[in-house]
C-alpha cells in the first residue's frame, strides 16, 4: 500500500516483499534493472524480524541504497511487563522483536550506519543525518503541510501509472 500511496504523491517508489504478493502496485516491482535506490522504507517490519541485522544488510545490498527509513515502537529502560504494553500483541504472536534506541544505535554502528530517530521515524544511514532536522520534518506542522506541498511540486503518478498498467496488463 505504501508504494501506491507514495507514487500517488509523485515519488518514484517501487515495491519488494519476499513474503507477500504485490496486489496494490502491480507493475512497480523493484528489480536490479531499475538501478540503485536512494533509500528503502520498512514500515512496521522490524518487530517481525528474526534477524534485523541480516535484514538491514541484505536490503541495503540488494537495493544499492545507503539509507533505510523504518518504523517500530521503541521502549525505554527495562522491557515492559507483559500486559502493560500494547505493542506486544500476544493474541497474534506477530511481534517478536522489540527495540530500545541503544539497540538500534549499536546495530547501526556494527553495520557502519548512523542511527537517528524522531517522532516514530527511525533512520539507519551511511550519510550523516541531523536528528534535529528529522524532528522538524516529521513534526506536526511540516506533517500537515508536506502532503499538499509534495503533490504540488512532484505531481501525482496516479494517472500515468494507470496508463502504464493498462498497457502492460490491459
């Protein structure tokens, strides 16, 4: 869904997921023929991984990207007690990995990546990124203006993508 939404906003976004079929953005699957990506997104992925270090390493290598943007809920201090943190989701058993900021900083350092985090958005990158700037661009004010501004500047790919899909699959 994120690929389709980002393309609708005008971003040149592509899909890849080895565990799921692409039903919402057909025709926009990532392949090496597309070339290196500027960044990769992994929204609500980390808490499902058995080996997050391998995932980051493989994902960046596959895509040629130097930056991974992701979300996951962080906790501070000792792990929260069962029943006291909604993020455990014991009923489904889907969340198996839980992280503190320090864990992600150490993981990044191990992979030669800088870790920054603000407003629920986390980034591991080979490039220096200002946490202050990330906080600004993910804050309430910019978050309200950004969708309008982005669409205005980039123009949506919705119609062009629809025409491509019709040519390819129609």
